[in-house]
């Protein structure tokens, strides 16, 4: 019976679709979006997601600043971003429509919850008249009005839940409808509902009912005449999971812990958007992970320094304002040459700035922001799944060179997700670590071939020694105020960090190895740059691409790579920080493309710049 | 009944002497500084606390007293201002088998490090905190500290400071420290005993040591240490004993409701049996709080000894136990189980 009906409706095949779910921050849009993404991932599409939520946890209902959104881009081919402009907008109230309409593709689809378009909500959204009656809206977009609240309430009238709780199920109605329109299975979400609400059976059943009602609504109503199908992508063989950057970082450090044989100690203070890492690691107790939710950011890093002194794989996680507070302690870790990874999930700054928005403006802070000559290696993750490998690499550098390392991520890749082909755990190399136990000839500031000092942890008989933040005499590590020794040690610490370059693989250029234009990026702009380059090349523009993970020290061949191109385009979510570093360190000028709106680049913004630079000559 | 609360750090058969604990570094405190005595009493006591030298760690912040680790031939870490307790916490949590000691001053612990101090106490991290309280900033050459008395004239308060001081044992008590004691640099025997008791305690042990800075705050504790005045100005708190002081042991303290009163024991109307009998292990913090307040009450003697010692599981034990329980329940994690958990799918 049902199949007949489906046959009556048109099934249209699409290559890729971008959907944005938007509603009040209490409407469950993040959950709706992530369920849709998980199901889509299971279905076999490649995808990218972008949650966009306000800093207020429950902003007043109906307001413009309380709108929470979740964007998912899925495709039957490789994709690199959560999509520039949505094809479909699900707007649960007038405020959500108002905020998001400007991003929607012209001619795109809008599904609105008409029940929320009453005079009160229209006023809160600062609409003078009902936009659903606006001719321009109706002619420029395909608008599907659905009385989601009423339909949901009618479907659940038998439910023992209160009216308020019934109303809270309406996001599942919307999700069900989207599953129908985009031809996705509803079973994974039903399974998830019972895992999540299993103990509260009434709620689980109501959510399931709402989901199914939404799905069948699409099937039976006359409103929707077309459904769309996006075929699974041809992804490489393997086992996949959907992963967001913060979870990948947590997993990466657990991997580094198992591969090095060192237990993890994380000292951290909750801060958006880094808190997830503390939450994930706190749940990995059966991996011997110790998490310490410290009294403040400073105790977060200093407790980690204490644990590093004791021989742990020590970590501290934070975001910009927390980095500022940890600065003095980073100097101590440099002076005492203890391994430590400092993870900064960058957000909009300065000060409290834009806590839930993304930015790359902490690069100067990471490279330069400490008192004294205080070199700390800096590496940056480029995609959600790359966070896993970057965490491992940061650990490796810290342990091999006995140094703190700064790992930069950002709010965009921290919360955004993508399907990840899981690595074979056995393919991840061991991380060799040894504590000093040999008493004979021991001095705390001896050097190995990498200029690293020995790690002599308390509890080792015969190696009792003292370290601290005062300048150290070379080799014996006693306090020293000797001028020549100070200069020697300053240069030694710098040389040690520079030595890390020996382990950094040469940059590999994608496409032509020399020519008119290279797009250089670092960190979380990778997806947008890659998409822009792929599209520009598809249009016949000759443009190459390279992406930096190691920001301090740089890969050995960076200058050569940049000098092989007439122009280097450098998109950054700041006012051109890497561009300035390149100018001062390598005397190389780049074309700096900057954006500082708390939002990631759209690939079209980069693509347009590529076309503009190449002018009419396509780079030939 | 004696309910001594003991620590369970691996003990030692080797017999050490105090010399084994002195490092090869020249001690650089000003001649006559009270810090020398604290160092000497620690070195004298440590052979008796039965912990292997390599399992002892001294951690300090910044200030005169924070040079302490350099002079001890154990593991030592001279860190940054105010953060010693936080660094010590990280070390203790990562290596619970170590005996971790913090040497700190009134500025280091109670001003810049105040936050870490109260939270260390609250969490009952198994650390020994030795507060060298000289009521002045010595290393920066004489500014008032958070324990300086109101009206103190220093270089930064030429007309007298207008702020009120902290009462350290009271702060520790309010922060739920499980061991709170006070001693004097010039009372070596008593100080040694307190160090030993702190070593034996399991949980945050807070020992305030009145320490004379003979350069910038000389004589701050003279009344308490001078032979002539000491007996009339100090009351030694001893478990199970009445609070008696005075040159001829003729002054007693009794409680009138919540108000302590001094009574003359020469007066036949007053009996020793009515005096306040000190209970170190009192489960209620009320009496310890009154004792802590003695220093703010004109005419009352300054108490030294243990204000209160209680027993409750430490943070480090709790963390360890939780890891064991979860590991027992879930089994030891492997990378494969972690990566390939729920929500995976296969592409062929
Ligand atoms: S300044 Fe005072 S506290 Fe510091 S070493 Fe000299 S006497 Fe001791």
C-alpha cells in the first residue's frame, strides 16, 4: 500500500544537498541535525556538518539571538565542507526564517512550522507582516508550510506526557519528514531514541511516534510531490564512523597513551568550545585516563605540569582566554623542559569574544605570546578526523624533545563532523619513551642527540634532583645567574625546538609543482580551500594547493614551495597572522585573504579570489 | 582514645640521618632567618618518617621559603608564584605512591595561590602543606602580605595597610582541610612533632609555621618565642589535655557557651576539671574554629599544636578507585574497541 504511494511521487536523484535545520535553542535543532547526519553517514554519503548555536543555553524563545542552527552537506561524491549555501531550510519559527533566509540558495526549499508564525513570534522576530504571505518569498523559494506543532500534538494526544513534553517531540516530527523527503531510513534514529530514553519509556515512545508521523506525513500528504535521493558515495573500502574534531582529539591522545605506554593526565577547566575533550577523556577511565577538572585554567596547566614531572602523558585543553591564563605556566614547562601538550580550540576573540564561533586569531599568541625567549612548537589540525593524527603527533614531539607543544584546532572543526575511515590500530606506530634510571653520570640537563634532556621521574632511586623556573646552568641544572650561561641556554632551547624540523615531512603540493598561483592554508580552512581549488580547476583554472600543519617550526621546504609560484593566496580567519609570520620569517609576501566574522570561509569566497587573481589567463 | 590517622606510603628499612636530606647547594637565606630552623627540623624529622628518599618530593612556588626544595636532597621542583599546590596536586594524582610536600609562604599560598589552596583542601588531596608565615613579603623586600596585621606600615603601605589579614587555620578549616596545625620556628621540638604528624596524615595536611623574617618583619612573633613572654602568650594544644598555659601553668581556658574564657587556676573556685579538654579528632569543626579565632581575640594566647585532624577518603584514592571500578566493569580498553565502537559502518 505504502509502496504504491511512493510510486505516485517523483523520485529525483541529486548529487549533493545542503540542509540547514534552524529553530529556537530549546527546539533540539542540534540533536535533529546530528541524527540526520548520523543516519546519512550510515547510508553511505560523504558529508560535512556545521553546528551554529548561540552562547546562551536557553535564550528566550522566539528571539532572533536565540536561533540555533545545524547544517549538513551530503553527497554521492567526495566533499570537503558543510556547504556554502543551503538548498533546504527547515525553520521552526519566524526568527529562524529571518536569520537564515539570506544564506539560502535562490529557488531553494523552505519547510516552515506554520504554527509558530503567530503574532507574538512574528513580533519577536521583528517581522511587520507574515513573511509566509509575502509574494517575493513565495516566488523566490519553494515554501512548504507544515503545521508541525499541531500535527505533532494530534499524533501524540494519547500519550501520557504533558502538553509541554509533547511539544518538545516536534523536532522528531520534522526529522521524520526530512527522512522521507530525502529517502533515508528511520530505523537508526529509532534505535538511538531507545538507547537514549530507554529508561523513560513514555518519552521514547512519544519521540518514535513523532518521528514516524513526520515520515508518513511526507508520504501521504499532497504537499510534497517529490522526494530526493542522494546515492551513497564511492568511498574507499573500510570501516567508517562519523567524527567531530573534539572527539577525534580525545581518541588521538588515548592512542598516543597506548602507543607510548604512558598514562594520560588531563588538567582542564571547562571552556567553550574545548569542553568536549575533557568530557570524552573523563569517560575513558578504563584506559587509565586521569582527568582533573581544576579550579581554574592555571591549575589546569600546572597540575598537568606536575603530572608530566611525574612521568605522565600530560595534557591541558582550553580556548583563547584560557590560553592567556596559562601563559606563565607554559614558560615554566619550557624552562624545566617537561613534555606537555596544550590544546587550544580557537574561538572568536579578543576577551570573551564569540565563545561559540570559530576563528584562527590565536596564531601569534601560540608562536610568540610569552615572556622571555620562549619557543614552543605549534601544530594545527585541518579537519575533524585530522585532529586524531595531530594529537598523536603533538604527543610524539613533546615526548621526544621534552618540550611543551601547542596544538591548535578551532570551533569549526571541533564541532563539525565528517565520515572517517578508521585506521588500523596496529598501523599506528609505537611512540618510544624511556625514563632515565641510570645513576652513573646523571645530570638533569644533559642532552641527547635531539638536544632533549633526560626524563628522571620522582621515585627513581639515586636520581634525586631539583628543577625549577629559575635559569638553569647547562648540564648540571643548578640555578645560574651567569650571563654567558643564560645566553647559551636561551640559544640551546631555541635550537632544540628548531631541531624538530628534522622530523617534519616536506610539504607536498597538490597539482602543478610550480606556476602562477598556489593556495596556502593552515588549520581548519582546509575543507573550504580544497573545495575552492577543486571547483576552480574544474573550470579550467590552473591553481595548486598546499596546507601547513607545522606552524613552528615550519617544514624545511616551505620557502622553496612558496617561491615556486608567482602568487601565493593565503586565506585565514584572522587579519593575516600567518601572512605576517611568513613575511618576517621567510621574507615572502602572500596575498592575504582574511575573514573575521566568527564563521568559516565559504568555498565560493576563496574560489572567487582564485579567479580574480588569475584574471582571464586561467594560470596558463 | 588515640585514633591516630596514618598514611600508607611505602615505608623504608634503610636508616637515614638528617645529613642524607641536605643537598649540595649553599643555603642562601639571610643569616638569622627562621627558614633555617624549619629546614633543620625537616631534615631532622625525615629519617624517622620512614619513607624512601626517592619517593619524597618537595614542591614550592615563589618567595624566600620557596627556595626550600633546593636544600633538600630529595626530588624537588621550584615552580611559579602561587601554583605549588596545583602542581603538587597533578604530581600526587599521577603518582599516588609519592610523598608530596609543599613549601610555601603567606604571599605564595594565601594571596596569589589562594584559589589553589582552598581547592586543594576541599578536595582533600594527600599533600603536606608547610606554610612559612612571616607576615611580610620578604623576597620583594618588605611589602605587607595577606597575613600582615591591619595598619601595618611597609613600603607599599607607608600610612598603614587598610586591609584585614587572613586567619590561615580558619581558612583551612573553612576549606575542609583534614589536618590543621600550627607551630613555631623557634620551638624545634614542637615543630618536629608537627612535621611528623603531618607526614603521618592521609589527606591535605596544613601546617602553619610562624617564621621570623629578621630583615623585614623582625620580632613579629617575639611574644610567642621569647623565653620571658612565651608561656603567657602561647597555649599548646595537646590531645586529651586541658588547655593550660602561663609561666606557672596557672591559667586555664574554659568555654562559656561558645565564648572562651581564661580562668585563674590559683583561685580555688576554679577547677582543672572544668577546663576545655582538647580533642584533635573532634568530628565537629566548631571548637577548632574557636581555637583558630584566639589570635583575633585580645588577651587570648596563641594556640600551637593540632587544631583538628579528621579522616576521610582522599581525592587521589577516589580517582584511583574509580579507575579500578570502571576498568573492572568495562574491561581494560583497547584502541580497537575505542575506535570501532558504536556507530560504525562498512564500505565494501
Ligand atoms: S628576607 Fe626575611 S624571610 Fe627572606 S630570607 Fe631574609 S630573613 Fe628570611
